[in-house]
């Protein structure tokens, strides 16, 4: 076990509850650490339900194309915790190294003195501490859960805030209605700070508007103040400053048009450094964000399928993500028709039926797997029963490899297989893809 893994395991035991949203604990810890969050480069703070990671990926790629050093804090990780903390470097950033991560975690653990604190809070403090010790031009900061009481929300004066698409998710922590959840997400708005808002459902947008009025925050709203759409195989972006004719994003899926538009609106609003159309074009062509409708190509998993099959991976796990991914797969089906097979793993706090419903009429078969090494995983048999109740042809498999073999046998022609339903599941798949587990 790596040194950082042992420390992270200890930190998980510091708070008796899995999640207890509060700012007091991390405020006290940061004060003992010298308030590193007050010593950061300009911060762009990003909240929302879906699309946060993709927007940050576009922003990072554009800023780096313009020669800036970019710190990035995101969650959760897929394979290794180090993915959460990216340190900006001239010419491009890199994930935090093991020795520095371990030292930061131990320093935070010592300063905390065994007091109750959540895992996300203490690891966020470690990220702030690391960012404060390395020069950068900009910090891209993703909320973990919600916004108002999220550990990242101690940044009093962000340069910009961004709200990506908001939908139902994490209701046990954020509230039962879209309005409740939007209110929590809009908690990152700050007085005098512009917020870039992705296109939203009316119920969510009404809450955001009222929050902005209370905070005296300016909104730049998708489909009102700026527009992004596909036309003739290109991405067209337009705002009051003019029109950009750009390549489609490298990241797959029609939902990436809105994500790219949100990032472009932020890039054209920020005043940290000049970012021009050439930088944005480079970002759209080069941005990467694993497990967001990404195509897998190594033989570690694809080898279990017939020649000419397609294998895709997506970590989305809520009904809105299911709708977005199914729409993108429907687009693929129109271009190249193949039988679609889902390999599904989910955790028990998610709405499995809500996630699967948009695939009705599109997915030929659902093969379910219990996510390995995840205590909150829904058993494969239970997931298969949920799928069957929705009218899908479904079966449970004992492992990812067994599911792939079943997918290979389920269609007469090479299938299009999507592994989906959970970022935890996606992380396990990527570990196999990268030969880090057997």
C-alpha cells in the first residue's frame, strides 16, 4: 500500500458520518494551517450536477494553450487519489506526486489533531495547502457536493463562478426538489462576481436568478447571453462580442456542446490573461476527461468482444446523465447502426430506474455487474430485476469480463457496448484498461 493510501485510510475514520455538510470544521483546520485558501491564484469556482469535469477540462486546455500555469482540484478520482490535485507547470500541469501528497496529508492530519472532520474537507485543505505553495496563474476549483456548504466554498472572492447543468442527484443531502438542489448549487455565487450559467431547466434557473439578485452577482446565461450549437459539423459560439466558428469538441456527446459553450463563455469573460480563438480551438481539439462517454481501445477489455465491436465508458449516474448519454448514443446509431448493450453497475444511493429509462427502445440488452470492492454497490441480480421491470432484456454477470463475454454472445453482429452507471465502476474499468489491476 502506498504511503498516501495508508494516510487516506486513516482520514476516513475521523468523522463518524459519511457526509455532514458544514464549513466550520474546515474553517478551523485552514486557520491552523495559516489560511492557505487566501493565498491562491485567481479562482474559477465550478458547481452543478453534470458537466463540471468537462467544463474544467476545456478551461484547463485553453488556459494551458495560452501558456498559463493551471492548478485543478476535482473529484472524485477514478483510479488514484492523485487525480484530484493537478499542479500547474510551465508547458502543462501534472498530477501531484506521491511524496508531496503524503506530506501534505500528514501535515493536515497533524494540524487537525484528531478532531472530527470529513474526508473531503481534510483532503480539500491539503489541496489548498499544496496550491498555495506552488505558483500558478489560475485555480480551477470543482465543488464536491452542492455548493453552499461545500468545503470548497471558503473562497470569498473567486474571479468567476460557473454553474453547469443542474438536475436531481444527491437528494439525501441537497433536498428533494430541483429548486432545493439549485439553491444549494447557487450557494457559490458571490457579491460582485460574474457567474456563467449553463442552460438550465426553468425551475432551477428561477432559483439561480433569485440567488443572484440577493448576492448582487451578474449572470451570463446560456441560450440568453451566449449561444453554442452545432452547425454543419462545426461548433458555433455567439455572444455580444461576436461569433466563433470552431471545431466540434474532441469529447464525445451532444451534451459537450453546452459544456464547451459554458467554458468558452467563461474564457471570454475572465480577465486573468488573454485567451484567443486559436487557444479555444486547440482546447476543443485536445481536452481530455476520462470516463465521460470515452471510447476504450486497448485489448484488456475490447479483446473480449468480436472484431469491429465498439466499447464505450461513461461514469454518469443520475437520470439526467442517462438522458444525455442515451441521446448521444442515438446520434451514433443514426450514423453507424449497431446493437447497443449496456454493462451496468450502480451504487445504492442512485436512481437506477431513472438512469435506465432513457435507453428504452435503444438498448437491446442490459447486463448488470456488482461494482467490485464497493460496499454500497447494488447487487447485480437486483439491478437486473430493475432493468427487467422496465421491459429490458437483462441478466446479471459475475464480473466485467463475464459481462463482456455475455455481450459478445448476445448479438448476431458486432455490438456497441457501453459500460456505465457509476464513476466508481468506471474507475475499476479504467484500472483494468490501464493494467493496474488484474
